[in-house]
């Protein structure tokens, strides 16, 4: 057996109804909390009212910061820190999907009394995904409550936000970005719309699949990756067809959690930086859909280079009546959940297309393979 590292310090409380345990968790963290969320509306509002009630029972005063947007920004993080400083909170609670989680992580991790962030310094200092070290002395505890099944942010040490001035995605890595506690309650996911379920579910698949393809795998992550991949194939179409199916929601929440742990320990592959280029220039496009845009071309490129691993995954998710290659099955899943229409929905302008193809990261990812990477991106946008 080869040598490997594995690090997962977060306590994960998984299962239907576990949101009630937020009372017990919060009682140990202080008396004032900043709750980070998307703008509150509709059915989501009931979830936040329920969470506010649980925190109030614990004697915790709750202050809300609900300015998080899809593809969240550095400015949003800064405003969140200002809010946390204003109310002198003791801990940060993120309730939502990946955009909320990543923002809340950074608000907690980069919290400081001056409410100022040197982003260039932070990017340079916190750039190693697998380093383990102390958090800044001023950081606050962070608790995650996930309401979608896709980003795995409740079980990773990474946070991604958009630098709107430079039209780039900024990624911060640090072991201190792992949540103190993550509550994964599938009941909170029953009202997620079909298009969000599709995009986030595919994101979970990519985390499991790409970490499996990498060279940082371990017996733990390989087993978890395969399980997560099969769950997405089996249950994502069911959850889209019947959003109230609690078993399907539970299975996808589990796949998302497994895939996040795999991502944290194994890293991602080429589709993620390519997708982040598109998302940085076109923030209206959800992250899962940016991945869907580049995945068909990535599969064509990668399958011949990793045929053994592709075959192993195909055997694991085997269907007796399906003799297609793994790449063909993945494309089939994307069609079934309408992610094959992601490029059409993105409706890129000529200027956006040009900005994407001229992005400097295309030449920096693998300098020796620049032509191939540009070809993948160009064909993906065609």
C-alpha cells in the first residue's frame, strides 16, 4: 500500500432532524452569532426562522447578514466581517449552499477588528490545500448548516469567492477553514429547485470523480469517491423528478459530504480551474453549470490517459443493460438532468468568449500542455 495523508477535523452531524442539535452545538460557542445566508424569501425563510428559534432557545442572540449572492464576492466577505465586528459576535453560522458556506468560512477565518483584508497577502499565504497549521489569532469559530447537496464545502478546507475587479475566482486554502461542526440535515433540502439540484448534484459528482483520478488518493478516499459517484448516478434523477423524496435527498447529501472529504484530501482536476475561469467572467452562470460546459471535452481528453481508472468506475456503477463507456454514461446523466444545455443557458457574448479564451490561467495551469488546454476550452464553448 502506498503512503498517504488524510485529514478531516470537522465533526459532521448527519441525518434527518439533526438541525435540532444546533442548540447543543451553539451553547459552547458564545452568546452572539452572525448568521450568513442568501436573501431570505419563500420557503427558505421558514428554515431560517426555525434556526433563529433554536438559537434563541440556546440563549444566543442572532444577527443576520443575508447579502450573499451566487458566485459570492470579496466585497461580500468584507461587508460580512464589518457586520460581525459591529455586533461583536462570538461565532459565525453559515446556512445555505456553497456560496454561503465559502463566504461564511472566510468571514470567520479572516475576521479582524479593523474589518480589512489584504487579499493579495491572503491568497499568497493561504495557498497550500494540504498544509495543516494554526488559524489567525483573531479568527472566529464557524458552524456550517448545508441546505444543498453539491459543493461539499461543509467538509473542505477551501473557500472560493469572486474578485469582481479582476474578473477572477479567488481560492483560499487552510486547515482552519474546515468547519468546527457541520450539520447535514436532508430535511432542509426538500425545497431545492430542480435546476439547483442538478447543478449541485453534478458538482458533487465532479468532486468525487476528479479526486479519484488524481495521484493523492488513499484507500479511504478511493472507496468514498466510488460510493459518491454511484449515489449521484442512482439518485440525482430521482431527486429532480420527485424533490420531496427524502431518501433521494438523504443519499445525495451523503454523496456530497463524501465527495467533499475526497476533494479536501485529493484535490480537483482540470475542469475546476476551467469552470472557475468561466464563472469569474460570467458570474451569472452557476458553478455546477460551468463544470457541465467543460466536462464533455475534458472526458474526451482524460479517458485515454486514465483508462484504467475510468474502467474501474464504470465497473462499480455497472448496469447490466448499459454497455456504454464511462464517458458516454456521464454525458447521458448530464442529458437526463438537462445539464447538457448549460452552454445554451449561459448565452455567452462574443466579448465574454474572447475574455475566457484570453484568460492567463489557460497558459499557467500546465504550461507544457497549453495548446491542449486552450483546445478543450475552445471546443467547450463552441
